């Protein structure tokens, strides 16, 4: 069953997006599936491997168009990853597609050993990541995957923000020589990039410039950061927004630059506040000898509040409104401190 | 290579395994001695692999799922010329590629293994790739019997039958012991033949120390449309009287005196083999 999915965006957020000229695209999940099919049509070595997840992965058209390139293993995530590693070791470019919650928990040892340690050209695709499954509850949430994979050597971790970044990330993963983890959700996303946008693994994208505050966000929290920055601009605050689509290897220079040039830094992720993007940025900033006012916004270490993805985002202040409030708060405190 | 030559090799492999483990002060003695005859037949008579085929997409694949018995694999690979035997003296040393479980840093090793329950799913992937490419290679894995408690084996067993992978052979090193004791006492997996049969595999039984019988069963064509499980009945610690069927030799390291005793027994076995041949 699928829980009803209320909009991730409040009426005010939608109006703000309209003022920015952003148009609502499709879910990144669909952008992924279309891109993979397009690539696989031209490269028969690309195979999608699913664990009864072709429907959730939007790969039904893929299976119909290229039946020999879709391998179904049933509900067996360990086997999914082990088989994908074996396929890759034998010359295939395998994409193991499964909900992020199962893929990166149940099959973590297979990712660590069969994929990363053996260094095969396999791509792990964690679909419906973070709290995408909302009201289905914590069994279906993945708030640990960035932390777990950051601690495993030899895997690039990508969490694209919009359809453009998703397409680019899938293409980059298909050409990667080493393991890649792709993470995204299933809510429709606004397009955030202009026509001359560039995507490079390990290079943050500056979506807005400014030096009052920097939002360093990843995945599907980026759009909310962009909207918050737009909202704050109405009050004369110029906020930088970085889309940190590559969580590993992190764009160290972009983080340091933001910490040096902006009066405060807020990181945003659809993940536990432990071990993800925020703590990665904090370590970089401290190692560089900097100490800007700094806040990590994500899911705190508690039993996650129940409700839809939109409810959970709102509850933990990950929407436009919540992020704008956090920015005002951190800047006000910074001024008081001065 | 004659059966006689092969038997002498097995004795020499056992000697090299024991020396390597004693020198390193670490290793999995019992399991290496129980699977060394299987590896002997695989690498000397069955697998189409050599130091020249490392990158050949059509080579046969062998993945040692029971990675802890790596010393036997190292000794056999050295004998087959994948690397100079002298390199094995660095086993388990600082910066040595010869780690206590297989890694691809060592020429001839296909995948990094050591966590149990990983080899069979990997081999299903390799065999599937072979089917997709209509490639003629065969894929082999070696499983421990204690290892069968890992559920991932049974996920893979199901998938192998579903995809009719008759290019896949799983060899079970059925020595009935694991680190704690008898497998039937730890968590019984018998009757293991019926389990594989009911999963849709072809099952063959063999004496895992009978080189001629191993040759026959490993060279036999597969039953069309079915993966093959070869249950090799073996003796943990085989070849050294005081190590045979003793669970503590799972990762026991022989002392100098024990090594001497073991090598003397193997020396005697060489003599007996020569006599039998004459
Ligand atoms: Mg055993």
C-alpha cells in the first residue's frame, strides 16, 4: 500500500517557487528510471537488478523494453547486492535498485564487502530514501544510510536535488569506475537549475549566492533551502544555497569558502543529524580552524514523529518556513553575541 | 597429470599450508586441510584459468566463499604460477597482500571474501552474466558447511535454480565441523542434500579426498537447466592424525613440535604413495 502524499510545499512555498520561476518537475525516481532506460538501450551491459522493486523503482517500462537487462531476484536484498556485485565482476554495469531503507541496512555487509572492498563497478540505488515513505513508519525510513556509507571506504555517495541533477548523477554513475550510491525520493521536485547548469561529482552547485548565511543542503532538502533563501531575501538577507549532491567525496573547498564568507552556516539533510552531511561539514569547518555560527538540520535522534513526509519535514523544520525561521534565529543570536 | 602426481601434490600442498600457518602464527588449519584436495583437482584439472587468463572475459571463475581457508588457496595458486611461492612468506604480515582472507590484491583471486554467506550470491551474478553473454565459462564456489546457516545462501540457491544456472557449481566442504563443534549440534543443517534438491539443484555426493572421484564429478557435464551442488564429504584437518576431526584445529596454529610431527606424517605419506605407485 502507498500512503497518501500531501504536497511537500505550503501554498506560500508554492507561491514563492512561482515568483522564482521554478516549475514543478517529476519525481527524481522517474527521472532516474527514464535515464537508466535511455542509457541501457545503447549499452547492453547495463543491467537493472530489482528485489520485487521494479514497480517502486518505476522500472516497469525498462523491463518491458529490455527484458534481458532487468534481473529480478525477489524480496532478498542481500542476494540483490551479492548478485549485482557478481554481475559487475563479470563485466556488467549493474544497478541494484531497492528502497534505501532495506538496501543500506539489510544488505550493508554486501555493500561493504562484495561491492566496495572487492571494488566492482556496481551502482547501489536507494529509492524512496529518507522519510519518503512517511506514514509507513520507521521500518521504511532510511536515516542512517549516509552515515553508514560515509564510513565505508570506496563508494561515492550522491543525493541529487532535482530532475537535472538526477539525470546527471545516473549518467555519471553509469560511467564510474568504482562503486556509487544514488539516493533519492519519490516526491515531484521543482527544477532548480538553469539551462547552462553543470554537474560534476564532488563539486557543489551554488544555486544562490549571498554572504549573510549559507544553506548547505543535499538531496530533496535543497529545494526547501532555495525557497527559504528567497523568502529571506524579501527581508534583505542574502543567503547562499549550495546543492551538495555529492556527500562523499565532499566539496571541501565549497564548505570552507561558505564558512569563511558567510556569517552563519546551516546544513540541511533528510537524514539523522548523526553522521550525515551536517557532521561532515562540521568536521571540515573545525579542521580548517573556523567557527561560524553553525546548525545541523535533519531528523533528531528520537523516535521519528509519525505522519506523511510533508508532516515530518514540517515537524522538524525542514520546509521553507522552518528553514527561514532557523536562519533568522541563528543570525539574531550571532548579532547578540557580537 | 596422473592421479599419482596429483596425490603427491596434495601432500605437498598440505605441507606448505602447515608451514605457512606456522610461520605466520595465524591461519585456519583444519578447513584448509579439508578443502585442499578439492582445490587441487579444481586448479589442476578443471578450471580454465592460468596466470595468462587473469583478464580473459571467458575464463572460468572460482570464488572461495569459505574465505577463511585461504591458506590452501594461496598454496595452490602459488603452485600454479599465479605468483612466486616465496611471496607467501609474507602471509599476514604488515603491508602484505596475503591477508588472512582472500583479496583481489593477490593474482588469481576473483573476489574479496571472508564474511560468510557471500560467495554463492556473487557466483549467481557471475553465472547470470555468463548466460546473458552466451559465454561458455563455468562458475564455481566453495562453501563451508557451518556457513550454510547464513540465510543469504538460500536466497542465492533459490535464484540459481530460478535462472536455471547450469553453469554454476557449488562445492560443499562437508566436514561436519565448525568452530564451536559439530555442525549438527550447533545448528543442524542436515539433510543438506535434500535441501539443495528441494531448491531445484542437481546434487552429487563425492568423497572430498578421492582425487579421481573429485575429477569425475567436477568434470561431468551439468544437468541441463540446473545448478549443481557437489557435497564433498571431507575430514577437517585431513592428513595429520592429531588434527583430524578435532574442532579446535579450526584455527589452531601448530607449535614447532606439532609442526615437526605433522611434517613427519606427511613425509611418510609421500613414501606410502611412492610404494603404492610401484
Ligand atoms: Mg565445516
